[in-house]
C-alpha cells in the first residue's frame, strides 16, 4: 500500500543537503501511523552542488538554471532511506558522485523541450535521455534513479523483512 505523508518539504534556513535529505526521509516515516505488524519504507532524494540543494524545479526556467549549474562539473545525489517498524527506525544515507559533461545550449534546450525534467530533483532523470550526458558516476546508480536497491534491501532485512528470501530461490 502506498500512503503519502503530509509534511513540509521546505529546506530549513542554511540546512546542508545531507541533513535535509535525512530529515525528510525520517519525517516521512514518522508522519504515518504504523500498526504493530506494518513496516514503513520512506525515502527522499536531492541533488547537491556544494551546499546548494537542487530540488524539483518549479518551471522550465528554474530547470535550465539547474542544468547550467550541473554542466561540466561533478555533483552529489543524496538519497536517504528510513525503514520504520513500530517505534524503531533504521536509516541510511547513500551519496553518489555524478559527473555531467559540458552541456551546450542546444542540448539543454532539447532536454527542456522533452519535459523529462519535470518532477525530478536536479531537473534530470539519469534513467532517461539525460543518461547520455553523464560520462561517470561513483556510487549507487539506483540511488540516482531514486531508491538505492541494495541499501534498501539491507534496511528491510534489518527490520525483519527477508527481501532475498522472497525471490523464489529453490
């Protein structure tokens, strides 16, 4: 079952990206009622250029600003995961370093026209067209997509959900 928590996702004044993304995942997990037999999985992903948080752009102009900020440099994609069972919470922060090639005006305009940037932290989706703009990354590819699979499986296992056992191995 998917339940969306109602929380304020505005970064606090001078909040650094690592603290922000961890706070969001934790607040999402705590905002929902959790029955004794339930496990809640929540996560949050943000893109950071230094201390600057690049969230989901409000419009194409802000998306263009984000893409220019990423062009030709490395940045971090931070995904925080929180798994809650009753009153216990397991948390993990996954940091991936990503290099974006130097982008041309034509490349940015074409990407903006695709609409793929909408609703995406940092204004891009690595699993889509923008993947061609990323020559290098260090860390978790699935974390950049949005949910670091290996780390999530480990947290779920810690909470008593045997993820690997559900794969039907014989």
